C-alpha cells in the first residue's frame, strides 16, 4: 500500500533554528544508530520512520558504519526512502557521517580527505541519494591536520554532495578552530553532535558556551544514556538490555548509586506526569542552545513515548534545581 503521510505532520512538531543558520530542525530527531541494520527487522524500522515523519520528525541521522553490518542501516534507509519518502525529499533533512572504522586498510578510518570523500560517495550510493543535507566528521582525528579534514568538508559542499557540514565530539577549542578554518573557506560550520544527557554533562564545561558564541547548532546524541534514562532499568539490569549484552553499555557501569539516582529522577518524572525518558528529553531541551535531541528507538511505542515529551510544559526553575541536586 502506498504510504500517505499525515497531512498535519508539520503542525505536530516544534522546530528550532540551528545556531545562526537558516535551517530549522525538529525538536526531536530520529537516529538510525541501532535497530535499523541488516540484523534487524526491516518492517519494524520502516514503521518507525513512517511514524516519525507522521509526527513531524523531518530529520533522520545516519553514519557510514551504522548497522550491523557496517553500511546496512544506510542500505535499509535507502530502500525505505525509495518506497515511502522520495516524493517528500525536500521536506527531509538527511545526515550521515564518517570518522570511525569502516573498511580495511589505512584509508577507511579517521579524518583524511581520501577517507571522507570516498565514504560519502559510498553512503550516497547505499541510500540512493544525490546529496545529503548534513555531512559530519564523526570524531576528532589528532593524526590528521585539521586543515585537511575541514578542507575535505568544504570540498564536499562545493561538489554539491552535502548542503551543510558538522562535527561530532570535538572539544571546545578544536570546535572553535574547525569553525575558523571552515569560515575562511566560505563554508559555515552548521552543527555539532556531542554525547549529552543527564548522566553525561561534559558539554556544559565550555562546549555549549562555544557553540552559542559561534552561532553553531547542537544536536546531542544518546540523550537517554542508551536506555539508562528509561523505565527499562528501574529494577536493575534486564536480560535483554544493552548493558546485559555488553555492547555499547557495560553492566558493571550500572552501579547501585546510578540506579538510585535514576530511580529518584523517575519519581520526579512521575510527579510531572511524564516517563523518565520524557523528562530526560524535556531537561535536555531546556537550553535554547540545543537545536534538537537525537533519539533512537526499538519500537513504534518507544518512539511515541519519546516524542510525547514535547506535550509537557517546560521545567520550572524549582524542578531544574531539584534535578541538579539529584545529579550531584
């Protein structure tokens, strides 16, 4: 059956400007880091993408090595895009990234011009796209001159293969240097994608101030701390969790003290009529320097729960103070 998106989709979402650019992003965006790869159920991923778009999520975020196996999330997204979203291409912001291990040998990792340009060419082929809206350098590479990495991003924009460029996980000073190099070439640095949540607040030690000063957007990933800020861990570490599988989150890191804190946060959320995940997203979006929160989801129900965070009112000063005390 032909997919017909909800006619009111854009009225169901709030949008935020990315820094001092002309680009708005949905307050919550959907990332395909997990649950969209070749080992996952294709129709579940398709249903989540459809539901997200129906609710006004216009930004889908990928990377070259998302899967598993590497590249399969982009391949699956390409199939879904061709089947469902091709008529709506100009309503979408599609991003991908390169910077982590992707293929064997010395040219499939880090930040060289050769790797970044080749990787994006491969990503476009997998997704069946002529261009992406945002292309990121996925992580800092101290072994490659920053001028080379930023020069590659500038070249990609001039080729028409990306409309904007971004970086991920760069510290404040490197972010400032990257922005200056790009500005000198005439390509603005649109956005930064750092890891940021209630349980990981490193960006508050200078990065958010830097982004605000430079007019660069911010789209945090892992805002739910890979599931720790959901109801999944209320009673400990469940068998089907990422922590139990020791994949990107290790069980030994889920300490009694951490569980006590997140259970106290869950009580705060309940008093607000929210789930813990919804509170975590509301908290993240309290700062107007945050353009969008980048979530993942395993099911349509999880996706809906996260998006329902936007139905709640903002946190009061008293609630923010209470949360700060709980977080220590």
